């Protein structure tokens, strides 16, 4: 299946993400999930970013928290609410929120 | 046409309403037909995963708080023939066994049995669902 | 154009998760999609009439009023969840309907996409 | 006998954290202590008049009614937090007062113990 | 200081607990915090229980979740709401909730 | 008599109201005297600890959501002379620097400076407080 996971928290939900499997996996960082893309905890790359998936981060949720697109790793695409709507309807079939 | 909708429960019970809401919304499939056309129906799949397996633990007593327990909700789900799966890896990780979990609603006259299955089997079931939801 | 059902369960006034749900609805409706919006549990707070704007809160009811006008947005609050919290019919903001949980499942049945915002 | 100020901030109807706060108040008052109970943010839901009892929810308002009768229990809701959510004076359960946040700090000043229930 | 920490969650708050220092430390497991006392995750003893502290667990919160006093390690005292009131007023001066 | 009350912020901003409430309640100390006797007062201590240091990050923009930012709240706190401490170990762990954090309210005419201090110093400050609260 083509699954998009909205990762909305920084410190929880990783266990659930590890258990799911999908042929095509998208991980969309929203809310406090954006810290996965914006921060290196203790200098280490975030383990979520090591997954085999397409990564997206919501621009508005970066900005409200004091970050911007230039601080995000190259393999994470910065998207708007508009883009998220297109991802939902055109790229993925099933959606979950953790 | 029957569409499967998956209710994946990863939350511990009581601190938030998440797992309770999963169960009550899944059980609402009993009456969904009034909103649908002939031949249409919803078939829920309930999967307890991660810490969520704790929702099915026996001997929950909410006397002190005066609320229904998640044990009761799990049993009601089985009584109403909802398929309920526990993730085997998580059951083992948390030191639980079949004996410590609600596996049937025999005492209420229910026929459906819960199953403890590997996560791979839960993922296979999720692949057959039209929509997924995580609580 | 498609239909998405968004469920906001433990979504709360004061949490940007609820803002996300409303902003996503707005973006989807602007693109021509239709949205069913279901609130349950503490999410029913969003349907309370008479909310006042303060600088520490986003003012979601104004966006909801605009969304209702489009005709492509329905919002429904779980009736029992609302009653338990003391929100009766007369407490409900214009535009909202109140139903039991089977309404939500039927909405999911007829939706192209479902997003349940469940985590707290 | 002492005084404890309990703050329930993001405490929610449907979360047993709020039940904990009420049960602890009850136990403290029974032992002869006095309790100031402050709700802020979504915790203000607890002060809403007209809540209905359902089997999926504990019925905290009944315990509160008993506590008010003891004369050793005060409950106060953050006024702005309540207004933001559409709870006006006439929506407030009997026994509750509504004040701004400085009331809570003054209560803390005069308390032997303070327990803020803040985590969600 | 004499500090009582109400540990109300199982998967979060440990980082805060690690940062606090007190001459006398009490850790009271309430709400979903009771899993620290009731469960061995992957067979391992819970790291919180290794701390130098007095441990308590609220009986009512064990029972609602399907556990009882016999399942709790010997170094964790099972207490009631009544006992918690006495701990608060007689044993500890400052209280925090994580 | 002046009593210190500590506001310890460990929560990330926005997802919940926790950190916002800490700031607004701490700032309410400005008007608490109306409820107190002569000579009595409350002195807040604000400590940003763990992930909570993120609340003080510069360049927060809430245009999209139309709410006040935690950056503004931090600055308002300094403007009103609240002592604000960031935990040094956490600032470093998360790759932040003094430049990336709100350290003063100079532009608003405030005198108070925030300080980045080791957790041991925060603990020493907490020991001087009558009551602690964690948000």
C-alpha cells in the first residue's frame, strides 16, 4: 500500500512507525514532528530520517517554531498545506497520524 | 460493498481517551447501515499494538473511578463479533500471556475469539483495509 | 475532486493539532475537494458557541464560518461526547450538526481519504 | 492541618489525570486539610455547567458538589481561558468562582503545598 | 530539599526526573506511571527503579489498569489516596508532576 | 515576605498549551499583590529545561496560525523582569547557541537578561523556591 504517516510528535510515536510496513512510505513531519527534521539531538542524525521513505516537512510548522527551510536536510522536502492536500489525494492512499 | 476500516490502538488506557474512542467508534459499525445504501457496510479491524496491548488486560477494576473499563470494551467488541488482534511481539515484550488477556466473550455468550498474531500478520490485515486510523 | 474525512479526536482548543485539522480542511476545500470534519471526545470543544478571541488562541471559529459557506464542508460533533461535557444543542455553533459515532463511520465509508488525528 | 493548592492545567474531561486531582482533593479534605483547586486552559472544562453522566466518563461534578459543602474546598477557573472556550459566567457550575491567574499565584503563596498537574 | 515527584506517564518525563536533585527524593507512580512498577519491558528492570529514592505506587491506579499489589517489586510501597495526602503533608515539602 | 515560585518548562511549544501557561502564570505575578497583604509578594523563577529550551528560540513566526509566539512570551517575561534560565546542557545538546535564543528584551526597553546556566545552578535556584511546578 501507499502509506503517508503524519509524524506530529518528537519524542513519541517512533515505535508505531517501526511496526508499520508499506510498499510506498511517506513521512510528513507536522506539529512537533518538525523537530525530527530541524534538530540534531546530541549531534546525531535523527533515526527516523534513516528509514526508507519519502520525507516532507510542513513549512508553516517549521516557521512557527523558529526554523526555516534552509535548516532542513536535503532529503526532506519542505511543503505547504496546499502541497499536503496534493500528497494526500495524488501520492498516497492511506493516511495515519502518530 | 463492504469496506474494512482499521482501528490501530497504540495508546495505554485511561490517561487519555484514545483507546476508549477506538473501541467505541469501532463498535459503532453495528449501526452504521442506517447511513448507507443497501449492500454497503463497514467491517472494522481492531489491532492492539505496542503499549496498546495493555488495553486488553484482564482484572481491570474501575470501582474507584466509576467508569467503564477497557477490559469491558474489549469484551464488548468480541461479543459484537469485532475481529481483535494483539501484536505477538508486544505481548511477549511486556511479559503478558494469553491467560492475562481478554481472548473471548464466552461468559456473555459471544463466539468471536481474539488472536495473538505477529506484527507481519497485522500488517497484512491492514493492507486489506480501505482506511487506517491510529489511536 | 475527492472527499476527505478528518477526525479530530482528542484535539483541543489551545493545541495546534486542531489548527492543523482546520487549516488542512481549508486547503482541501480551496482546491475543490470536499471535507467531512468529525470531532469527538475533547475535540467537541471546537463546536462550542460563543468562543472569544484572545491573542493566545487562534480563532478557528472564523475559519469554520467561512468553510461552511463553501458548501463543501460539513462539521459534525459526537453528540454523547458533547453532552457529557455539558454542551447541549443550544450551546452548538451555527453550521455544526451533532450525531452519534456511526455518522463518522459512514462518512469514512464514502471518503476517498481518511485522516484521524488521534495522538495527544 | 494544612492547605494544598492543586492546579489542573491541561487536565481534561476523559483523562484520569483530572480524576486524580479531584480524588486527591477529596482525600485531603476528609483528613481536615483545605484545598484550593485551580483549573486553567482545557482544565476549565471541569467548571462547565450541565455535564451529563455517561458510563464512559467518571462523574466528577457530583464529587465537587460534595466538596463545596465541606467549606474547606474552593474551586476557581481561569476566566480568560474559560471565555476563550465559550464558557461564560452563566455556563459555570454552582460553587465555582472565576478569576485571573494572579488568584492562583496568591493561593500558592498561602499554601503549604502546591501540586501542579501539568503534563499531558 | 525533600521532593516528591508524581510520575504520571510511562514513556515520557524520565529526562526531567534525571535532571532534578533533592536530598530526599520520593517517586510516586500514579496514572500511567504505574507501569514503571507493574511491567518489565523486554524483561529488564525499569531504569527509574534504579534511582536512589523512596518509591510508592497508587493502589487505585494499579487496579484500574489490571494489576495488583502482589505484582509490584518489594522496594515499591503500595499506597492509597489517603496515604498520598500524608506523604504530601508529612514527608515531602515540594511536589512536582511529570 | 517574598516567596519564590518556580516555573520549570520542559515541554516543546505549541502542541500543547503547557509552556504558554507557564509563561502567562509567571507573568501574573505582576498583579498578585492585590490578593496579598502588605509586604507579601511572589517572585517567579523561570527555568527552561530539556526540550523546553526550544520555547526561547528566535524567529518564531505564527502568522499562519494567528497566535502569539512563545518567543514573544519569553521576551515579555524579560521585559517584566522575570529571571529566565536556560539549561546549558540542553542548549548544547540541541545544537543551540546564545545567538539563537532570546536573551534580552533590549528592543522593548527591558533590562533583565536571560542566562544559560548548568543544570546544577538551576537546581540550586529551585532549592530556594517555596513551590515548584513543571510544565
